């Protein structure tokens, strides 16, 4: 049994080496909230991969900190827990706040693995020795030449699957320009909710470009119109923002609203639910891949563990922070090999990541005892 003795939260802020732009806006600084939890003398780390403002998700650093202070920390400390699954079920009694929950869940998995002397990947049932990464997203560019150059840079680094962000005004021409230059690459696009049912003709025209998949074309709450779009287009539709929990995954499967799912571990409240959703989709032969958010090596470690699972059949976006952040503040038991693979750290107990204190201090905005 596990009792949380101490929980500390760290608000960190990194200057970005270049802006990151998607259909909903642009960020120039990266903030997030890290959790350091101790149970029985063992320390584990978790990350709420949110931003200072609602960007990819409605949650923010402020909301994650607030709900952690008011509720989740005291709930976590309120009793002994058998395992992270039990804590995830207790958190599920409360609506939303998935990224905040994920920070606790991930820290608990780190502790749980270290206590058993086993890697989190092994406990979850990972089968892959190493996982291929797609190198993260290429943000929206106004200049098509710069976009093509950014794709070329990724390919030169060894990445084999390319993902570009699109949105109204930055779509067909962008896809066309990249395809013209690189006719044979595995190319996918991500719209981050940007389109409506009025755009179906335009979206259908992208079938000509043989995309690997189209990610989250419509609003995240719009399962019904995603199901109609799936019938209309040949390009496989991947859901990201829509799949926040197992129930929504179930609804989307039953409605035929997607062909593929990008599981972001933070968006589904952590590794416990990521594993449940992975297993459920596997039972319906719906392939998944693990998505990423800008952040620290803690998030990278949790994604490597998740991406080791057998139904993660497309390249993952394990981490793309190196392209945007000045430095990594963690030491990890794994690294990028051959340009596009992370070896799963089965021989390292826990997540295989440790925070470097002096680098945490360097980017620290504030710390809190919860
Ligand atoms: Mg996405």
C-alpha cells in the first residue's frame, strides 16, 4: 500500500527558441506544472503539460495548480492506495482537469515502478523494445518555402513520418507544397479542431494527397459530424482532442467517428487511463499512437512507457521540445537513436527520468507545498 507523505508543485517557464503556432494560436513561452510526490521514502515525478493560457486544452497552469491545491493533493493524501489504478478511479469521480490528474497519476506510476524495481513500461505490459517517433509537429508557416525547409530539416535528422499543422487559410496550399517536394513521404496533417461541416468539400479534396491521416479536423465535442466525415473521405481520420476518457472513446467507436486515435497521456488523465483506452481500442482493431505536448523530460518518459504498448502501431510524438526549448531539465535513462527511435528503458525502475535540481531552479517561477 502507498501513502503520499509529501507533494510539491513547481511552476516552470521556459523561453522558447522559436514560436509554436497551431490553428488556435501561438505560444512564445512554455509554462507547465511539475509535481514531485513522495510515498514511503520513494519520490516520483509527474507533469501537467498545460500552458499559461488555454491553448491546446482549456486547462492552464493556474487551473491545474488551483485544483491540485484545493482537491487533488488532499485526496491523494487522504488514504492508502493499492496502486495507481485505484487513485485514477478516485480522481475520475471529479469532472475534467485531465492534465492535472495526469501529473498525480504519472508521479504515482513512477513511485509504483521504483517500489517494485520494475520499469513502468514493463508493468503496463509494454512489448516494444524501442518506439519510433515522428518528431513532433511542424507548426503553421505563412511562407511555403519555410514550411518545405522545415520538413526537409526533419527528414534530414532521420525522422520518417512528417506531421504539419494546418488551419483555414493554411491548408491545401501547404499540403500541396510539401507533397510536391516530397511525393513519397508518410505525411499527415493536424487541424486542432479548426473546421466545420461546411468545410467537407475542401477536406475531401485532400484525398488527392494520400495523407497518412487527418488529425482532429472538427471540434472536439463534435463526434457526430466526425462520423459523417469518415463516410465522406478516404483519408483516415484520427481523433486527438475528442478522446478525453474511455466513455468518449467508446462513443466514437460505436459512431464510427474515427479510424485512428492519438492518445495524449496528459489529456486522458494519465497512464492508467491511457492503458485502458489503448486496450479498449485494440479490442476493436483501432490503431493508436502516442501524442505529445511541449514540456519536460518527465512527459517524454511517460510517453515512452505508453508507446511501448502493442497497439501503438503508428510513430509516436514522444517529444519535440528540443526544437523549441533552450534545454532539457531532466536526465533520462533513454535517448534518441538512429534519428527516430527511443529505446524503452525496461531495466530502469519507474519512468527512468530524474529532474536536475539546478536546472529546475533556473526555470522556476514558484513552488508550492501541497
Ligand atoms: Mg493533435
